[in-house]
């Protein structure tokens, strides 16, 4: 971003420097949350408190070398992002400085005080108008379109704070971002130039016409997510887990396969090598829906752990504002925040330097409200332009030692409706996704049941509940097995024990590296679980006729149940129908032989 000051220099000067926190004197004309530039190098900062004639500023860059007495200038506007064509496929830092441009100009590390335009001012875009001169347009209405990527159309919107009559609009032609594409007379008669981009304060939610109750799942092709713990489009989910449990790879899978038009991925305070892997992998991945590079529908925000802590705090807001912008076009957006714990740690560090009273584990007392402000910006809406769009937020949480009772995890659970609890023991056993089906939950089950009913005409809730009841009964039996071994169980309990193993290993466990198993369509998920439950019911029936359970587990069809997830994609029901017939034949044969 390159803010342009609209006022003269203040008499403000630095009074004290404490890391990213700078106290200044003479702040007569500054406002709360106003952007400022600090010192001779013009480091970008934001006013976070005002008192008497002084103010406190959090600086988004390294403050090494700043001294008391250095000047401070106010810019007369809050922290903002530039919203327009050119964001897709690019990598920004927490204050929306493009890292690719920064590398060309200053090398691998951004020079201090560098002000970079977030969007390329010289790139031409083919603007196609959608309205005519003389028409009255409302906030959020589409006035034209440009083709942002090979398959993504970027509608040009009237900014949310403007409405009026179009006085002039250009014909179809190539335009740069700074060229006016239309002139609008607002409600007061003032003439406003409309550009291909506009600015929006990151800490303010973008308005919409109506918020909707989410009723469609964000389908991901990951069976444990879609079938057991679904997330609705416009919902909020958390992925908590200790080190090595697979938070990042799970978000990568969701980014690649989720039924979303746009992906916004925020690397907030993560290790540099992990973020480097994201930056290297995403351009190489192919979008399974379009066959084009996944980066063509992705915006990346990179703020690694070695970057300034204040910019880490801002990165979350930068990402969610960009997501809301694409939502306002009528797109479904999935936002991945990796990780909100690092963001909370940035809040804690800044709060400590501000000398605020700490709450639990040193976090500021307003941690819960900040988390609420972030997750509340998820939602399915009717936009100002009258179309439906959504922002689904998936936040990774990194509790120290995998302790889910720590404050960030506990407060997050208050504001999300889907909780995918990653389990260290499952990850250590190389069981992925390592989502613990006993510690996870979703409040969207009843909400998305209608979608599943339309998809396959099945009672999805009943299937899900039957499978979960078997898994819960198995969890109780596991404690007995640890004491006396599985051989000591009676056959009716062995049927539960072996049946739960089939559900875990042949349905829930899924390989991200298997070309077929990496993604399961809805129909395949239904057929797979129906077959497994059919076999479990057959085992139980055999046991009720005093047939040893091991004889059912030796039926040849067991091998087909093991292989079906990585053998058939699910676009043809014939192989699954054949397995269903073989289960019936096998169980019927057992019963006849016994008879």
C-alpha cells in the first residue's frame, strides 16, 4: 500500500520506543486508528490509543534506530486495503505490500519504510461496461467487468459508501487502475470518479443487504469433514491441534478441494519454511474443477514469525476484508487462517508493551472480543448488489502442548460452529486426517441435511448417527480391550470392535497423496458408508445366530471393502452395487451353512 498524506506535518514527535510500540507527544490532530508514518525512514504505523496531548502507535515495521524527538506525520485515513483487479495469484504481507514486487526492488527482505502499491497501476484491464449513462446505481451494484484470470470474471462494483446517477461511463476498452471508468453524481450532486479499484478500512466489516442462515455445505471431498462434521458455506470452523498433527496439510487439502470460488490463505506467524512450502506448492497445484493452476483463484497473505509482530496482528484483518470483497461480487470464498494462535500471541506481545492489565496466560482481556470480531465476519449474505455470496472461515489453532483448555482454543469454541479436533495419537500412528471423531462436532448437521437429501435421496442424518454410535461404543470397548485383550470380548462386542475398525480405516482414513482417494464425491461417500454398515449389520445377524464373528471377517468381500476407497472414483455405481450383492451372498451363505 502507498497511502498519500492529505494533511501537513504534525508537531508530533517520538517520546519513547518499546519494540513495535511508540509513544508520541504533540498528537493534537491525530485520530484513533489513523495511519501515521514515523521517523526519517517513514515507517508505517497505526494509532492505538490517545491520551491528553499524546498518543500510542503500533508500528508495522522494525523500529531499530528510532529515537526520541523524531517526527511523526498523520495520513488522515485508517489502515486500509486496495480492492480491485490484480489481487488473485499474488502474495502480500500483512499490510498488503506485494512481496513479488518487493523482492524485485529490495531482495528477499523488504526494506524498512518501503511504500509499495498493492495493485499494479500500469497493467491494463479490458473493461466491459454493464450500465449506461443516466442510470441510477446503488451501493454494491456492478457497473462493469474485467477478466481477472483465465476463468475468473471480476465485477467492478460501486463502492459501498456511494450511490447516485451515472453521468459518464467509458466504452469497452483497456483501462489502468488510475483511469476513471465512470463518473457518478452522488445524492448530494457531487461528482465522483469511479475507478477499477477502491479502498476499504480493514477493521470495518463490509456491509451487506441481508445475512442468511447457511444451508449448503462447503463440500470438500474429505469424508470425515463432509459426512461427520460438515461446515456450511458462510460458516466458521476451527482446526486445533498440537505440533505435527496436520493443521497445515489439512488446510491445504481444503484449499484445493473445497467447493469455493476464491481461496484466501493467511499465513499468520507461521514458520518461514512452512510458508515457503505454501508459496512453492500452490502455483504448481492444478484446480481440479478448471484444470488451471490453483493460484488463479487464490490470494496469499504471508506474515511469517520473523516479520514484525504488529503486521501479524493486521494480517488477519487484511485477509478477511479481501474475502468480503470477493463475497460482494457473489462469489463463495473460503478463508484459511494459519494460525490464529500466532495472531493471539501478537496481540499478547503488543498488549504487554502497552502495559495493559493481562488476563489468563498473559493474553489481553479483550482476546475474546477480538476473536468474535474476526469470526463474526464469516457469513452467507445477500450482497448490496442483490446476489448471494459467502465467506467461510477456517482458523487453525496451535495450543501449546496440544492443550485444548488454553484460552485461544476455549474462546474460539464460543464463536465457531464446527470444531475439527486434531489428535496427536492419531497423527503419530500415521492416521490422517487426524481428526478425532469423539472430540469434534458440527452445529450444521440439521442445516445441511436437506442438501444431502436432494443429492442422493437418503437419510444422511440417520447414516451418520448410526456410524457415530458404533464409533462411540467402540471407544468404550477400547478401555476393556486394553485390560483383557480383544480375544476376551464376546462375539456381539467383537462385531462392534471390528465394525468400528472398518469405519475408521476404510471410510474416515483418507490419503491426500492417492490420486483417487484424495477426493470423494458425495455419492461415493454415501455408497461407501452404506456398504460398511450393511456388512456390520450382517456380522451382527450372523452373531445372533451363534456364528463366530471371525467367519464373517474372513469373507472375501472384506478385501473389496478395504480397496474400494482407492479403486473407484464413485462416478459409476456399478462396482458398489456389485460389492453390495457380494455382501448379501456372503452373509446369506454363512446363515445357510449354519442352518
